[in-house]
């Protein structure tokens, strides 16, 4: 499996959106969580989203024989 730059157009905006949304939710709903931990949680959510979405969004020519169960 090689690295596809085309996937980044989906991965980066999605992970940035998740980071912003998770940080806003932590600020509004969980004031007892410290500022540093909020930042770590938001960064972790963004990284996890980036890794998962990188593998879920198929790229043209990844595996032409794998068309799914349908």
C-alpha cells in the first residue's frame, strides 16, 4: 500500500473539524477538565479520525479486484 496524496483532501478537513468540534464540546460541557487535557483529547481525536478516515476513503487504483460483497 502506498501513500496517496489525494486522500489528504478528505482527511485533513475532517480531522480539523473533529478537533475543533471536540474542543468546543469539552469547553462547553466539561469545565472540570483542565485546559492541557482538553487540548490533548482534541489532538488525539483528530489523529484517530485522520488514521481511520485515511483507510476508509478509497483511492482510485487501490485494489481493483476488491469491489465489496455486492
